[in-house]
């Protein structure tokens, strides 16, 4: 049996704009949560999050996409959101995340999928399009990457990875990463964020900042430290200098496969991102002969700050 912890259901009560009935997919002896909203026979928007978020990231996008006639499927990776959280940090591999997502898609028999992916939702979700192209009609790619030998990692990625190594600023017990989303959204100053995170103190937020923090922190509040290992493993899986990490060889295969993608594709980019920089997004879009829409005032998490604008662009970019 896999040893895991599960976030209390009470954590998810009263989240602003996210009163969705939970759905669960069993993978071996673990429970994966996903949002399933909209007509069951409608074309699918598969909405994939990365680190350190969960499906709550898409709270401002799901209503507009459902209103436009789509079925929205927004899963939580294992270790995130309402999904179960194995306690062994070595349990988490990118290959395993890919396999679990694959099992959800096949179990629900999803067809006519538009993939919407960002951050680690890219390597996990783009793998599905590369392996099962017949199920996908369209791809929307935001602030992500697929590893390949020619890819040049930014200083922002290197800093993020270093922060999770021994002695790094994030390598602390029970890292309160909901604060990172509030700060990146411009609702908390870096001067306030740094001490609150480092000292683990109450950030004393109010209004929209408090609502956002409650939503992202809901996934881990009350868990033992081992319940944070899914979050820890993602940044440690970035294959900065080794093919022996992060499913890098498979990522390269998926990258090269998708360069020959014959269906529609659309890049939308938060141009203030110092992790996956604008020049990379434009380069990749050019390689795929795809439309590129840059959001000049958005950072790494455009879903968190520009949800309604993203819906407008996604619908406008559909073939």
C-alpha cells in the first residue's frame, strides 16, 4: 500500500469562485481529484496546472469556457490540491505524473480535447498530445517548456531549482507557497512576502489577497511536512544538466514529435515571466507556425491574474 496523506475536505469549503463538486479517479490505491464542469458530450478543455498550484488556478476561466459550450476537466496532480499526497518524495517522478494523467484521459474517454497547459502542465500534458494525438484537436501552450538539448535554461529557472536544494530559501518545513501566488499577483509586496515565508508567520492579508491565499493554501494547510513532498519534487525534477532527471529523454521525444503537429496550436504568454521568458515562447511558437499572444503585464501564472482575458484569447484562437 502506498503511504499517503489527504487534505481535509473542510479546507476547500467557502473558496471564492470555486464551489465545484469534487470528482475522483482511482489510480492504483490513490485518489486523483478533478473538476468536471459542462455538458458531458461537449468538446473538452483539459486545464492543467503546475507548481505550486492546483485546479483552483483555473477558477476565473472555467465559467467562461463552460458558457461557451465546453466541458472543462481540471485535474490535480498527485500531491496537489484535493488529490492524495504520497509521503515518500522519491515516489514522485514526471513519468509517473504522465502515466496517471494518461489513465484519467483514457478512463473518461475524453475526445476532441483542447489542451490548456502551463508550467509542469506542459511536460505532463504535451506528452498526452504526442502519445495520443487522435484525442486532441487543439493546443494552448502558456509559460512552459519541453526539455531538449538545445534548450537554454533561464537564470530564473536556476534560482528556482537552487531554492529547493539544501540551504535554499524554500527548503524549509511546511513551505507556505500560497504566499508566492499572492506576491506574484501583485497583492503582496516582496518585502512582506520574504519575512512571512521565512518565519512562517501569519501574513495578515485581507480582501482579494486573503481570498487568493486561502484558495492556494487550502491544498496543504494542516498537513504534516511529508504532505508537501509533491511540491518539493517538481522543482527538483528540472533537468538542468542531466538526462537522468525529469523524464528528460521522453520530453525531448515529445518536443520533436510535436514540432510536426499538423493540427492547430496557440501560444499565450505572460511576458513578465523570468522563468519561461517571452523570447522562448516566441521562438517555440515560430517553430510550430502557431499564433502567439503576449500579455505584457502578466507573469508566470497568467491564469491567476488574467483569467477572463485568457478565455477571450482561447476562444478567439480556436479554429
